[in-house]
């Protein structure tokens, strides 16, 4: 009996067709967040993890591994078995900023990961403690010029987008503040709320509740247009500091070498989840902009951001170590 070659090839290409190989996923999946709990990257992971778990019939565990600007958690995933069971919720900082801010990483950021899908864009907002003496951008810039380095700003980690956004703000405004890095947005938020550090850029995603609850005073958004979640808050350009825009994103990546069929499946499932009205509404309500992608589209975005941030970091003369 002869089998048509095209049919045979199609059968052979069906993923997970081998009787000895179980369909993916056949056991719990770990989604590593390279920051402590509470920031935008963590919030995004905890939003999609239960949706993936429900679709897959397997638990999806969010594992926070904060430290070194996201490097510790990213390295854990880079070294993991490339089978789809250990994934990274990365962001623009871990994938496109750290490779140029640090003189040496324990992995090659361009080769260690297989991009899966974007989840959302995360616009940034400049916030201060409500009791801080500067309550608008103009007075903040004046303070940073009159007393350069006298006041501190928090970030969710050296090299993170929240750190780089403030460096861009300082370069554009001429003001100068002292950097205090944390292991994630949650810790940075807590210290700004407590007044230990008076100000920071933070992701609007996850910060809307803190703003509406009076914990943060928002001064400006670091995007070209106002945020739908904070329509009353001006852009930096509107507030008197042009050419200081910087945005972030979050997305899922797998270790390099993960079977293509698994990467494509996870990407398709994430796109389906992000398109769900409940998920989209939850993202938008907290200031995020839902944005899923194919693996190829995600790779192009990372490549473009690497070029952009490498030039920016060189221009600003930044170095983390």
C-alpha cells in the first residue's frame, strides 16, 4: 500500500503525534517574573496565568525571582530545559535594555530566548508622594535644578524602563535626582507611598488603584498621547518637558531551543486570551494597552528596541556595573 507523499509529510509534521510524547502541556507550567510581586510585569503575569491554566487544564505557577534588574529571573529561564514548562514574563528592560546597560550578562540576550507573544504595552507615569513639595512637573524640574541630587527617585531596578525613563527625563529637563533601585515595582511603589523616596516613573498598569486611592499624585505620562486610564494627566510634553517619551511592554518568552510547535501553540493561546473582552477590559482599566503578537512579530519588536535603546544608553553614558 502506497501513501501519498504530501499526506505522509503532513502527518509527520503534526506536533506531538508520537505515542511516546504527551501533548503539551501535560504537567504544571512555571511563569517566571524576574521582579518581586506588585509591579506591572507581575500584574500582567497574574492576569493571564489563570486563563492559561483554565485553557490547558494544568496549573500555571507565577514564580517571582526579583534581583539585579531582572537578570536573575531571566537567567533562570535561559538555563531551563527548553520544553515549554518554564517561561519568562519579560519586559523591554530585561530583553532590550539590560544587554547594553550591563557590561556582561550571564546569558546572550539575543540567543538565549525564543520570543512567544507580547501581552500588552505599559505606558509609564511620573508620580510623587502626595506630601512631596513638588506637585507638578514644572516645580519638580525647578527643584531638581535648584538642588541637584538632593532628592531621590525610585525605580523597579537598574536598567528597567522605569529607571531609563527617569534618565531620559533628567536629560530632557536638566533636573538632577539620585537613583534608588529596587527589586521590582512593588517595592518601589511601597517606598514612594511611605515617603522614603518621593518620586518615580511607574507603569500605569497596576498603579491606577494607587492613584485613585490617593497614594500617588500623578504628574505626567511618558507617552506621546494621554492615557485613556488617566485622561486628566498631561503628557510630559504638555507639562513642559518635550522629547522625553519612553514606553514599556510585557511579553512571554521561552528558553531558546524550545520546539517551534510548542512556541506557536503558546503564542496562539495567549493571543486568544488577550482578545477575550474580560481580559482586554481588565488590562485597559489599569492603563495597559492589550497587544498580542506572533513569535515573529515579537522578535522584530525586540530587535528594533535593542537598536533604539543601545543608541540611547550610549548617548546618555549609562552603565550599571
